[in-house]
């Protein structure tokens, strides 16, 4: 009864702007109620209110999915995803292999071009060979390359590294498809010693000090020098030996490591030269094959 | 004005907002059809009802936009949109005399104003709630209130754009709404002659 009277009172008093104000105050009170006061009932009210709009909502969702299909959930462990990742990895490896191969080919090409520029039109045939192993006996430090008599390789053919470094000579009569190369560090070489910073092209080679390098222990050469020769550490040693063909003449061989006094000959000194590159460390080399005798 | 028709259109607008509306998203701003319906009603309904019909729509919006709490449960907070729509309606009501009500572009502008003010109040109420009740987090958490106002301002702009065709369509249903078309007759010389 009291409630009815209260409602009647409210309906008579709360009209127009007063009703709006009362509703706003009620909304504000509801808005700042703590969760524990709202949670027990607002969720249920919301579910009841949502009932009539659910069919329309489903229709709208169906329409939306029709117009813009939802993206499938990405599953990183799905077989097709794993397969794609493996394929990507495989192709990445192949790409890397191709890239390395291209780089190696470009290096070979540059080396061949450099040697050819040096060889001029002397009819020397240049072939690229792969270093495939070392001599099993290891006594002479011979290195096996992938060119043989079938390719025209002959004894004493010069082997060149990186286009400008004398690497050695073919040691003996080659087999059909492989040859054994004696590294330059195992050869006795007639050389001249040039300044490290380069030389004037007009100056004759004879003005630079020369010596004969002989293999020594530790993978270096030793050579005797006159005491008046001006030689310093770091100078470049170039081949000046006719025995190794015209192509290799003038190529770099090594670098002066030390200049030592000669105890046995007071007026001479000993120069110690280290190689610029080791044949066994190279992947490919260029072999300068002289034309067969009788070829014009 | 027929309240049943208004409630029906409000529910349809809410359903569209909750389902199909996502397809009309411009950037991160999804337009809402509910403010368009409310503004259409406010501009045509009797002036005393304006705040009430807006609050009713706001209440429905509150009921259908629960907040996800940190413990994974949902909480329906009544009030933020209710108060926001009330203030929005108070801003739109004076525009009734300034705008040509049946022009959809006028309605678009009114919807923009309505949505903007409603969103400001919505954020303000949530900020107040956060200050009073420390353990509450709004829907925009961990963003800031200013960021939410900016986001809602963009939504308001999109609402204004969407309101133009929506109100044009709603105008086609005007006979259903039962808006009063009676004009106040002012006595004058011509009437006296008649």
C-alpha cells in the first residue's frame, strides 16, 4: 500500500524536466556503483534485453561474413605452414648456394681476365681448375688440381692464384684428369724485390735488387742479398725467373718478412720472404698452358 | 511519437552496430547507427521527450557493451552512455530551431555533435568511476582517457557521415513513427476574414 502511494506521489511530482533530472541522477548513481553491486543483476538484464536483437544480429553477422569473409586463424603448427616454412628454408639455402657459386665464378673470371691481360697474345691457354686435395704422402707438399693431360696440362705449367700471385708449377707429367702441383713455397725462385708502394713503369727491372729464394723450414724462402741493396720489411717480391714461363714472370710471390745479417758472409745479408698466398688454401686456380709445339 | 516503433528501430540499430557495422569501419573508427536513430527521433519528437528517448537508447547501449574485467568476467555498467546520450540530446534540442530537420545533412551535423558530447560524457563518467573505485578498468584500458576521447571524436565524425544516408532512409519511414504534425494556429487578419 505504501509502495503504491509512493509511486502515485512520484508520478505526480516527477514530470517533465524533473523526471529527466531524476533519471539522470539515477543513471549517475548507477554509473558509480561498485562492481559487486552491479554484477549480480546487470548481466542478466543485458541478456534479457539482447534476446530480441539476437536474430537481427545473426542476420547481420551472416551478411558481414558474406561480404567480408573472416580471416582464418593462423596456426603455426599446421602441416601446410610447416611445409611452407621448410620450403622457404630450402629455397633460402639454394639461394645462398647460388650466391656463393656466383661469387666464386666472378672471382675466377676476374682471375682469368687478370692473367690473360698479363699473358697478352702469346697463345697461352688459361684454364680454371679446382684444388681437390693434397698429396697423400705429404712429403713434397704437392697439391692436386682438377685438370690433367686431357685438358692440355703439361709439366712445369704455371699455376696462378688470384690473378696475380705465382702459386706453383705442375710437378710432373699429369694424369688424364688431375695434376699434382708443387707449391711455389717449395720451389727455388729467381726474384726481384720491389717497393711496397709500387714502382714507376718506366724503370727497368734490373735496377731493383734481385736474389734467388730457396725454400726453408716454416713455409718461407731465404735468399742472399748484397749488403748495399736497399731492402726493407714489407717490400713485394716478384718472380723474375724464366723457367716458369712468360705468363708468371713478374707476378707477385711474397713479402719481405725480415732482413737478417749473414754470419758467414759479412758483406751479404739474408732476406726472409713469406708467401702471399698458399696454394692449399685456395678453392680454384688458373693454369697457364703453353701452346703445343708447332702451333703458330 | 510511437514508442514501440522507436524501441524497435533502436534495437535494430543496436543489432546492426554489433554485427554488420564492422564492415563499414573507416580505419579504426566503426560508425554507429544508434546515434543516427536517436538524433532522428530527437529532431522530430516532442521536445519534452527528447532527453528521455536519448537516455533510453543510452541505457540500451550500456546494457549491450559490457566491460571485460581482469578476471575474465564481464561487467555491465549502467550509466556512462545513458548520461552521455542525455547530454548529447540537450545539445541537439536547441539545434531543432536552427536546422532544417528533414534535411539529412542537417541530421548528419546534429549526429556529429550528439556523438561527440556523448563520448565526452562517457569518458568522464568512466574517469570518475576509476577515481572512486580504484579496481575498475574502462574499456579503453591501458590507453588514456584523452586517447579515448580522440578515438571517439573520429567515431563521431564517421557517425556524422553515416547519418546522412541513414536519416534519409529513416525519413522514408516517417509515417510509421507517428510524429505529431500539428501546427499551432496563430490568429490573424486573414483568419478573421475567413
